[in-house]
């Protein structure tokens, strides 16, 4: 039986070996395109707008094998965009959305906003206001910022499958964003979920190994999945696996539908006051099922119902809605090109190109360029 000295020596040797491996891994990963992550600034009542740490280059990659590498920039205003934002100049068209518009994995020139900026150069400024995870309720905050601080004369707001229920505080709590919270009078009102960055997250940013484990390997999610598999081995799950349609759960449970319809009502109630813009100055691009077979399979699902409800309400109030399913499906029939990445459901450059083409043919652009 080994004595205390032998055990201590073994522990020290293992610790030294582990430390040496960590140092070598750190050095090697510093030379590889490990995801840099994006440093979110504090969002508080004093600083209530979600922004990223400005004037920084970033590297995007995903998964353990560093796939989908892209290099981009967070600008002076704290948004992912190659352009710095000015508060005056030519008329401004603002593009608002979530990770589809932030588009970390797409070169800026190939994004919807990048293509619009190039096509409209000399006529309009085109700025984007977006971040991963933002829902419809948060779009109102950026719409107000674009209109009041930057003088936006028109908005393009991109709407996707999880924008509705994730705007409701009863279904999701997202730090840094404004969500709709039920009030005593039964109405939904915007409420800020504060975000204050912790020391651990700030420390991770300085280590390539830590970023690789956190962002590329996603050790937290791996641990959750391993725990779930272990639990299933002990007591097999009885509930069926969730079904998705339009990149959101297909479930049409009544509480989710009711809350989402209330969000749509609240959003259109608040939009005019938040922006000061008439309906004719705001156009919505509405993501869809993208392909004929997925549209048929998605009939009656949550996203199908929300798309119809949102489109109908917007049109009734005089807003232009560009349903992207027709141009997506027309492009697919002609070119057989996919609109998302092989391992990621976000729009690829092809999808951004189709969306940009649809916007350039919109009534909004026609009125702005007269």
C-alpha cells in the first residue's frame, strides 16, 4: 500500500502534467480561430440598451473542430457591423433583428444589411441593430434608439419563429433584454431584465482554452446532455422528443398561443410611440419554412399560426410585410441552394441575398428613393 509521500508525489505529478497540458493547449489554441465571443456591456436602468463592447474585432467559429470561421467587427456603437455609426448624414434605414441579422457567421458584405448598404450607397445609410437571443419586445428598444438617437427615417424589422413567446417573461428570462411582463390590469408592459457581467465571463475572454471550452465545445451544454442521458438510462423518459418547425417548438399549447398573441397586440400597440414613425415607414421581413416540403409539414404548427397572426395584424394596421417564403421557395426551385448552414439553422449568405433582393423591391424602398 503506497504511503502518504507516494500519494502526494502522484498528486503533484498529475497536477504538473495537467498544468503543462493546459499551457500547451493555450499556446496552440491562441494560433487557431477559436471563437472570441462577444463582450456584452452591462444593461441597467441607467444604461438600458443592450450593446456589445465597442471597437473590437471578433472571430466566430463553432464546435470542437472550429467550423464556419468568420472574422468580423463590433463597431463604435456596440453592434456587429463593419460601419461606424454617425448621428447625422444621409437618410437612415435601420435593420433590426436577432442573431439572423447580427449574423456572426456571415461576412458583413454578404449580410442583408451589408448588401443593402452597398446597393443604396450614396442614397441612404443602412445601419443594423441586432444581437443573438433578442425577441420581438427587444426590437422595440433598438427601434427607438435608431429613430431617436440616429434619426432613422425607416425601419426593416426581421421576424423569426421564436420572437413571440420569447418576448413574454412567463416563457423566458433573458438577461439584458426588455420583455413583456403581465401587469395587475392584465396588460403586458415592457420590463428590463438587467444584466451585469460577472468576473468569470470577463476572465474567460482572455484565455483561448477557456473560450474553446465555453464557446466551441460548449461544456455546459455537454454536461447537461450527459446528465440527461444518464438519467434516461436510470429511468427512461416517457415524454416524446420535441418537434420543431420554423426553428421553434411546433407545440401549440393554449397558454403559449395566448401569450404570443398578447405579445403581438402589445408590440403593435407600442411600436408607433416607441419610434414616432408611420406604418408606411416600417417594413417587416418574415422568415418562413423556406422550402415547399417544410411548409407543408409545418401547416398548423406554432410558427405557422404565429406567422399568419402577425402578418394579418400588421397588414390590417397598414404595415408592409415581406413574407420571405415565396422568394425563398422560388429561388430554391430554380437553384436548389439551401438557405441555412449544414450544422446551423441560421441564414447563410444565400438566404441573406434573397432577403436583400426582396427588400430592394419593397414599397418602402420605392417610397424612400423617390
